[in-house]
């Protein structure tokens, strides 16, 4: 590329080389950068009565996770092959001491994330409840 004092906007600037092919536009650069960022799912997780939980989603680049209440205090989020064995999930164990609750989240298999809610005082499973909503954050690294 010749040295120019002022760019006109029509220049092609080689940014990333892949094999013998030079990637030379911003869409290729974005794809390259985003390939190294985790997919994320963040939102407010809540549940009432014996209904399936709902998530008020703040950000989602993973896909549409379907949430189900399996039993009291036991919930699963399902999305086909979203949590493959070569991925990692980042989650936070949360305690809600005012209402005697602790929350655990983990990968069950390549399709499922499990959320468990227990009483802090005796360890029994208990439903979360609308007023006890928690923030969930799932990050999947490929």
C-alpha cells in the first residue's frame, strides 16, 4: 500500500492473513475477533408457583435456551449442543440469605444447563420464587 497523507475511504488495507488469503475488510476482521470471544447468555432468572422459570434476557449470543422446572428447586435450560464437552461455562454460585436460598448452576450434558436452588439452613430443594430472582451469566468458550 503506498503511503498516503489522506485516506479517501476507497483503500483496501490488509488486516489478517489466513493461510495464503489476505482478509482485507472489516467484516472479516469482526468475524476473526468474535471467533475468540465467548458466547454469552445473561438475564434475570425467576419462577413463580410450579411454573417453568422465565428469564428476562439482557444479552444473548448463545441461542434460545428453553427453561423447564423439573421438580421443586430443580430447573434445566436446554439448547441442542450449545454446551459441548469442549466448552466451559462460567457461572456464579449465589446466596440469597434474606430468604434462606443458595443457587448452583452447572453443565449437565452438551444440551443442558442445570440450576439448583436449596435452602441454606437445611439443604432441601425449594423453588426460587418471583421475589427471589437471580442474575444468571453463562459464558461458553469454544
